[in-house]
């Protein structure tokens, strides 16, 4: 598994860059037969706007900090 990071520079925020990227990723995953995906993040509020559901807190391996695990059904 390869980690993927998403960062939108402040000058480009508010232009729905994340939403467009999520939509393209979902189209690709669906074409590959993948029906459920997960992500971990320390952010709260962004992913819920795009249909992700909070699952649980998990412990980050390197720092032992609690981070949020989200899941999403792919149509």
C-alpha cells in the first residue's frame, strides 16, 4: 500500500479542488471494482462534506497519536 497525501495551497482553496480530485478517484476505483475505501487524517470537517463517514480513532504507528479513520462506499 502506498500512502497518498492531499494538500491544497491556500491560494487555490475554495475552488473545489479536493472535490474534483475525490470525484476522479471514485470513478477510477469504481472501474477497478473497489466498493469501499478508507483514509486516515487528523482533519475534521473536510471529508464529511464529501460523503466520508467517521469510523473510529486509530493510533498512528510512529507517534502513537490518535488520528481519525474515515470510510466511504464507492458507487
